[in-house]
C-alpha cells in the first residue's frame, strides 16, 4: 500500500521525531520500502491519511496483561480508604489464586479483550510478563498464552519470564528460588527475557543475580523491577549485568541512575502505575532523563493498574513527568522498542522494518498530549495489514 495524504510523517528515526510534512509511506509485503515524497505510483493501492499525522505504532514495553480474575474490589476499597472486603483478591498472590486454575487457552481468552483494546489505542507491540502463576506449570501456561494471543490478536508480543515476581504463600524461600531457576530451561523456547522483582519483601540481590545469570545461560536476557518502594542497590546489579531495562526506579539515587546510563540500561517509567497505587514518591521521567538515562514509557497493565492506552501514559508523562510531547512519543515508540528488544524490527518508520503504522485523527502530533483521554488513533496498520 501507499500511505498518502498525511499532514506529516513522524519516522522517529535518528535522534528526534524525523518530521516530514506531506510525506508518503510505501509498504510492500508487510515491510516499509520507502518514506518520502514518492510521486506517482499508479500500481499501489492508496491508504488515505486524510490530513492526519502518520507515525510508528506504540510499543508497550512493560505489562502483566495476562492474568485471571479481577482486583476491582481491592482498588475500590483503596480509593475509598476502607479495608479490602473479606475474601476479595488482593495483591500479587490474590491474582495468583485466580490465575493458577486457568490453562493457556483460558488465560488467552480472558486476556484477549485487553490486548484488542491496546491495539485499538495504537499499540502494535506488547511486552507481556508472566508472574501470576508462581509455580512451574502455571508460569509456563502464562507464557504459552502469550504465544496464543499473538496469533489471535495480530499483535507482536514479546514474552518475559517473571517467575520471580513474588513468593507464593507459605513457600520455602530457598526452595522457590530453586524452582524459578529450574523452570528457566522450559521457559527458554517461550520467552525472550528473564525478569526479577528486587525490593523489600521480594527478591534479594543475591537471589536476583542467581536467577538472572541462569536466565542468561539459557538465552534469556535480564530485566529488573527495582526500587519501587525502597532503595535496594539493585540498579548496580542491573548495570553490572548489562540488563536491557531497569523498571520503576522510584527510590534509585542519582549515582546509580548514572551507572545505569553508563551501562546502556534503559529506564522504564510507568506513570499510571504510580497514579493507580497513589505512590508517595512517583518516578519523575524528566529527573531520570537528566541523569543521562534513556527513558521508555509503558502502561504496566496489570490487575493493580488496569490501563491499556499508551496515549494516556504519554499524557501523564508530559504533564506530571516533565517530558515534552516529542520526548514522550519517542519514549513510547523507538525507545520502548529498544526496551522490548525489538528496535531492529519496529518503533520507527524506516525501510526494512515492519510496517507498524498509525494514522491519527489530527494534523498536530501535540494533540496526543493535549486531548486528554481522547483516542487520537484513527487507523492501525500492523505488519502491512489494516487491523483497525
């Protein structure tokens, strides 16, 4: 197809937005062939952008989108400042109890509506973590559900093994760490990354290092949740391992942020998670970026932060996190693609990459931040196919 009639095309290539007013995008066999003023191409079917902005699809590089059940009672009680109703699921282990009984097919069926909602809001690539099974077979079922969902929804899904999300109730700590490590060879064919949650009450640096080094031995690159609720020193571990990302970073001090930046680790900021939990120390994207850290944005879609729109994430990152609209767009596209390990394939409109393309209903890219709560995505192209 030939995408023509745009007010401007944002390629997100190079170091900025790559703005090209009135440019065309030529797509063949699901790949971008050319971007520019291409003249007459009589044999190509035209997709009319009708004066809208054309840009890359969003990449949501940190989610827990596959799970069973709901924690709406917990969230409503938190909003009201009242105790969680007796018997209502709460926390990671509350979702675990609702997730473990479901097989991969049932998990995929339960999660597909969330992913389709993401797609409708312009997300074409999702990193999806396990972590709500907290047992070998249940964790592998979550990873298998990711594979089924990629086929069912057409989204690119990058899988991450997060057996080290929390400790199951009444588990022997050392035995569970052993189980997480022992599951890694079986996760290898289903996942790209191995992740660990390092924080008070979760996994220690020693446990995290053991799990992540085992993951790397089996081809799973490391990621870390760290310093969400306390300073742990796990950023030093992320830097030492050359982790792909360090996520949350609410309590990470400046010298450790600089160490992450020097090691090429990407910092993932999730402003709506901090909003949903009413965090007393929200991560501030501008402060993190000032340390030299490359920033990516994500929804952290999960039972405690039920959000599917990267546009709303960008709006919060601009207004409360100090990013410019242009910075937020890059953090939701090419930088997020790097955080998901797929920047060679998506995140920018460049020849050879997959044709993951959005057409907005506005001629100003700034409207992505300005029109709060509005879905500005009119058309979604995923791998050269119009899917919305």
